[in-house]
C-alpha cells in the first residue's frame, strides 16, 4: 500500500455514489478508532483499527478526525482585480443589484478580467487554489462569466484548463457567458443572447472547455424565459445546465431550473414552496451559499424545508470578488449549522458527497469508501461537532488528494 492512516479517532463520511436527500442526508458513517489504506490513489481499506496494514508511508492521526476532502461545487474562481472598494457603497446602503445597475459589481470585474492576461489570471487563481487546499478543499467548480465576449469567456475557461495542469485541486469548468449583459449590449439584450448561443456555446463545445452551463436568472439580469432558452441551447451543445435562481428576488427561478433539467440550482434564498417542490420532483440539487447571505446581509435559504421536501442540499462558498470574497468552505459549513439549522452530519454530506453530485462526480469522490479516489482531510479536531464549533480558525491539519499528502500544517 502507498499510504496508511492509523490511529484515526473518528472517521466521518457519507456513503454512496449519488446525492443523499431527506433523512438520508444526515445518516453518515462514523467509525471510532479507524484505519485507512490507500493504494494507486484510491481507498483500498476503510474500517476499524487494523495494525496489519503496511504502507510505504504511514500517518499517525493521533486520535483526530478524518473526513472526505471538501468539494466546493460553486465558485467564480478566475477573475481580475477585487471589489473591496464597493464595501463603502454597500455600507452606505446601496444594494448588490443597485451597484450592478450602475455599471459596477460584476461589470467592474468584467473590465478587470478583460484587461488581465491569461498568465496573470493563472498566477492569481493558483494562489487562491492553494489557499483553498490548505482549508481542506480538494475539488472546485469554476465558472466563467467575467469575459462576456467570445475571446474573454474562452480566455477564462482556458485559464481553468491550465490550472488543472498546475494545481493539486481537482477542477471542473462551467461556462457562464449569461452572467450579465455587458455594457456594449446594454440596449440590445437579444443580440447578446444570440452571441452566447450562436458563438460562445459552439466555441466552448469545439474546444471542450466546459462540462456545465450556468446562468444568472435574476431581476434586471436574465429572465426565467431567457434563462430557459439559453440553457436548452446549452444542452444541445452537450453542456449540463445549472442556474443561479431566486437569489435576490423571487421570480420562480427554482421552477425554471427544474423545467430546464438542471443538475443543480444555486442560492434559492427566495425560492417558493412550489419551487422547492419542483426541485425535489426533478432531482435538482440545491447548492446553497450561506456565506453570500452573510456578506450581503440577506436572509438565508430555507435549507430545512428543502431537506424535509426531499431536495438534496449541497453547501458551497460562491467564492467571487463581489458577493462572497471568502474561499474557506469552513465558514459556510459553520453558517449552515448556525443559520440553516442543519446538523453537522447533514452539512458534512452537503460539502462532500452532495457537492460532488452537483458537479457529476459522486461516483468518484465525496466519500471515504473502498474504490473511491483517495481525497481526505485530517482535522485538528477530536470529533465532528468540534469543526462546526471552533469557527474562524483553519482547523485542517493535513490534506490528501489522490492518495498524496498535498498540504500539511507541520510543513506550512
Ligand atoms: O461577481 O458578483 N451573484 N454572480 C451572481 C455573482 C454573485 C458574482 C459576482
Ligand atoms: Zn455564483
């Protein structure tokens, strides 16, 4: 065996190769005093303490907690600049959508992303990925949507492709050309939608640059009708649909996401009862983003109602320079307990197996089971409750990705 972990105080993991919903979301496996064996990048032993396991390398976990590697299934990782200057406007009472309408917000990041070179974007995102890894995140979904023209949307997705070569973090790409209407199409939104469908989508497909297509379905951005139209086109080009839905205003975005056959719907703060039912009926995973509610000082999504209705819930950072500048998934994990009232077990499933399912990877990652890719976190914590309690600190001791130690506090 390549690597053996001994003396694990508690091993906590969801199980299975698909999202867990309803009561099953909180039914995780807990093994006290466990061992793990890893070979060829995969788990080959997971179970009670077993001193017969022999590895080329052995880690003594000293009685601490092990969980699967965290999966951040919703980020806008690649962007130029930051938007810290908007803090003052926000504090003075301007809303996220007011700032966007005035040409700031996403459009400010678009300006800064268009002028950045591919190399600059790679360098910046690589540093951010290293920070994420040190906080326990082993897989990240990355959206485009700060180019908003053919060349710059492709540039953003090319950056993700390069990052995948350099970073230890597993990456998945999402095309999000329909993130905002760029200034040059301000008075001609139909022409921009045509550009997305007739030029961007074919180019993304031709260069195999993305697995998913996302859209910002929101008041003053894209209507549910436009969103459905674009996502149907995306499906024709082989992309799996996702949608930012009912984040700020209730416009039946959840219903639209269900009708579009989305694999996941994002935010859902304002989703209606009907919308939540539609998500459950169509097996749409809810990617909830509590750190965004926190940063925008907005209400929190109705995660308990979603679980009760049978919607699988994932929790992600939404890392982006505007509404969620935090890349540490441990903060939304804490908020999911504190504000959504999910249990630590439900949240663990939300940031591992259900996150993996939201990006189509539940068969490979998201749980510690024989045969799955060996991604895990060794925490400086004696049990699961502890990591949802000592918020505000990075409680990760070591991170293992594909069976390799890729981050270790002792060597930081
Ligand atoms: O840059 O503001 N909500 N898109 C939709 C975002 C937030 C990212 C941003
Ligand atoms: Zn987002």
